[in-house]
C-alpha cells in the first residue's frame, strides 16, 4: 500500500495470556518461536513471548494488516488454550522494533505480577503516587529495565 511521505500507518498492538497445552517442552517452544518469527517478519510484526512453565504471555505490535493475521494464528494455535486478551489498541511507536519474536522464561510470580496488573491499553508511563503499575509498563520493565534503556539482547526460551 502506497502512502504519501510523512503519512504513517497506524500501529496496532495486542497482548494476551494463555495456558500451555500439557507436555509442551523446550523443543516445541523453539519450533513455535521459529515459526512465529518467520511469519512475523513477513507480516511486519514485532513483539515478545514469555513462558512461566505453564502460561504464555505475548505482546505483538505492527501495522493493522500485519497484526490481524498474526492474531488469527495465535487464536488457532494448538500449543495453548484459554487465550485471554489483556489489551488491544493503537500504539504511538514500536516498543520492540528489532525483535520479530523475542522470548524469555520467567518465574510464575513474575507472570502473576504482569498478568494481574491493570491492563488498560498500552501506556508505558510509570505510576504516580501510589497508583498501581499498569500491566504494559510492567512488561516493558521486564525487557528494558526500570530506566527504559534499549532492548537487551534477546534471550531464547526453549532448549
């Protein structure tokens, strides 16, 4: 699609948590990541996937025409069930521009802290005076550190 100079296509994002199917292992996760990374590269989508041994948490961002087919792949995937949307909407900028699908193994307590936080869109702002930290800000913190430096080197999840 051609757009005139200076006109930016809207970026969309969505985040979800799901239950991994019984018996998924490092090899299975490596396969999922390889396939997702390849598909996402073609779709122009970037994001991160976290796994705590039982649940997946994924954040995906990109142009609407790229995010939509990725979302369909996610919904139809046999590697997980009980997909629960955390947030969806427009984002002003890519938060993970270099990663077609970065991944990390995280502790269940960390997963709980991110999933159980308020997911009201994709605000990256820090909380003010006693406000709860929003889920997306917690997710960003895991990947960039509290100071918000650039993405660290991607960590592999599976084997």
